């Protein structure tokens, strides 16, 4: 990977962390379209946690923090980190598969 590409990835990562930390608390408090329709048609409560899963960051609020600004901010930050981890795992798996294919093709 070229140095220019690495710098670009680092800049995008920093921008994503900035958005997660500082801009996510500024998001609208009103429900999005799907949530609004679910409330209007009366099935929002029925669909809420049918399998009884304990979510890590429920409703984008980080538990244990009293300030709603910081709850949302930390939820956004950890959301970005989770996405980074998922993409890193995909990258590593893809890299290992390609490396394995290249080794098989040489023999």
C-alpha cells in the first residue's frame, strides 16, 4: 500500500472519529422515517427486542454517563470503533485468503 493511501485512510479514520464524538450529539431527536411509521401503525412496541437481546448501546445512549451529550457522543465513538473493527477483520481475512491463494499458485 502506498504512503499516500495510508495517509488518506488515517485522515478518513480521524474524520469518522470526530463525527462520532462531536457531531452525533447534534443529530435530530425526532424519530427517523421507519421509527415514525412503526409508531404510527402501532407495531414499534411489538418489534422492540423480540429475542430479549441485551444491547451494548441501547438507543444510542451510553449507560453509566449522566450527561446526554456525552452518552450520545460515546455511543457514536464506539459505533465508529465497532465499524473499524469489522472492516479490519474483513481486511485481514481477505489478505490471508489472497496470501494463501498466492502460495498455492506458486507450488
